[in-house]
C-alpha cells in the first residue's frame, strides 16, 4: 500500500481489526520511509483469516501457500494433487469454523503436520524438518522419535 504522504511502497501494518459492521478490515499502516501513519479499509467478500506470523506480523491466510508447502513435502511421494487440495480445503474450513479470525502461523503448521502425518510418513518428516527448523533441534528429534516408536523403525 503506497504511502499517501511520500509515495513510498514500504509500509507496514501496525494494527488490523474489523470495522464495527464487521464488513471491513481497518488497517493502521506505518510508512517505513517517512514514519507517518494512515488507515486503510479492506472490504471483503468473505471474512479473511488473519495469520499472525512468528515475528508478530499479520497477513491474510493464503491457502495457496499451504498448498505449495504441502506439495513440496509430498514431492515424489504417492500423494495426488487432489489429496493435497482436499487437505488444504479441510484446513481452511477448520480455520473458518474457529471462533477467532486470527490464527498463529504455528497453529497452521501444526494442522498441516497433522494432515501429512495421516497421509504419508516421509512427507510428514520432510515438512516437519523444514517447519521445525526455526524452533529447535530437540523438538524435531522428539518428533522423529515419536514417529519411530509408532512405526517400529530405528
Ligand atoms: Zn511515507
């Protein structure tokens, strides 16, 4: 969103909330160049799901991102694109049926892992390894251990 004061494209959303009639999202934005703040209203056809990222930034939920992540994890695995589409739809539906319009990116990650775990062990480990990369090694090892116990591997 272009800054109305200096024209910079480098703006940051500092607050995001529904308007009173629930038909728009009111965003407070701050220009990264001149530091001035302004408000934008986003009208929507369906209420968006707001994802809170690990760094605290908010963005609209994008099912395409989830789909791409799952596709990558399922590469060369016996999982059809259709299976992935269904899983993404189920995740989106579950998100829409929550009480809150906000969800943390971590919760979405957990939901994806849950789906992959049921679909394909290898895809699950791949996704988990990438997803946990920014957490800690211990968590990842625990996940692997849990898997190995479950499937009786070493
Ligand atoms: Zn500006």
